[in-house]
C-alpha cells in the first residue's frame, strides 16, 4: 500500500533528479574526463570534495558559484558551453 510518506519521498527524489540536471551532470563528467582529471583532482581545483563532484555528475544540483568555478577554472570553458553541451572538450589547458 502506498502511503503519503512514500509519495512525498518520491516527489523529493524527482525534484532533485530532473532530466535537465542529469544532462548537466553528464556534461560535467564529460568535461572532467576530457581534461583527464580524476574526481579528486577536479575537486581540489574547484575547492570542494570528490564526493561533491561525484554527486553533481550524478545529477545533484550544484551551487551556481561552483558551476562557474568548474567551467572557468577547472574545465576552462564558458559556462554556457559546459551546460548546453557545446563545449569542445579540448585536451590542452589554455
């Protein structure tokens, strides 16, 4: 039997794992891998934990300031390129 609590839990999970967030997470992972960085290396450069990076890549919402830092300082691309999938994933660091 489905309870109100089950519905609330399902709604919260859905709210934090939207298709758009998963797409952003996939873009983050692709950019990190294209740069040849491990979770730990990306985390150090971004000033967060490897667990945070993993969560963002799995679809958890990342704070805007972290997304900006990942794009500009870690993956060296424009934020819109990273978020919208137009990032070219250059392997060299500028």
